[in-house]
C-alpha cells in the first residue's frame, strides 16, 4: 500500500501473508520488489527502496520491543545478506 502526492511516495506498507515463513530477508525483499515494481521504477529508486525496506524493518523490530534494532539487524548486515 502506497500513499503518495503527485510527485513522490509519502508512505509504504506491505501486508503479505501468502508466503509467511522464517527465512532470509533477501528472499522477502526480492519477492516484494520483483512482484510489485517494474524495472524502470527499480532502476530509478533502487537505493530508496532498500532504505525504505530497512527502515520499516527497523520500525517493526522497535514495535516488537527491541530498543536498538541495529544490534539485531544493522544496515551493514542488511546489505551483506
């Protein structure tokens, strides 16, 4: 789900229970990006998409009670996987 004004996305939320599983986030991210975007969008916004995904992941960890999500899944760890 996207919320946007005429020029850019303001917020993004994903609700997907189809493939619920404990797995590597790279598989989740690849599935999301390939199923929900086209190549021109990925080419133009790749870094923003990755940062947005990681930010949402960090917010989810915080909501689950992890006070410092970087200790669990930092940006550097995210980029290596």
